[in-house]
C-alpha cells in the first residue's frame, strides 16, 4: 500500500486560494468574446504578476526545511 501524503503538506504546496484560481481559469477563455487575444494576454500577465509578488518570499532550500515549518 502506498504511503499517504500528509494533508498539511499538500495544503501548504497548494497555497491559499488555489481552488478559486482553478475555478476561474476556464472562465478566462470566455473573455475571447471581447477580443481573441484577451485570454492569451491574461494567461501571460497573471504568472508574471504572481512572480513579482513572490519575489521577496523566502522559500525553503531542502525538504527538511519545508517539513520543519
């Protein structure tokens, strides 16, 4: 039987609000009604903005550091 993952670890990896983002993803395609390139623009800009938001975030270097939190 495979080992079950720790639910706390999965919650940390997914992050807060990830389920809401996954629900909104398909709805972005509906923006194509207003312009064919609008969904592509959203799909390209949002990851860049997320990267800028997490720029000063200290991330763990090892699995042991992640588990010690």
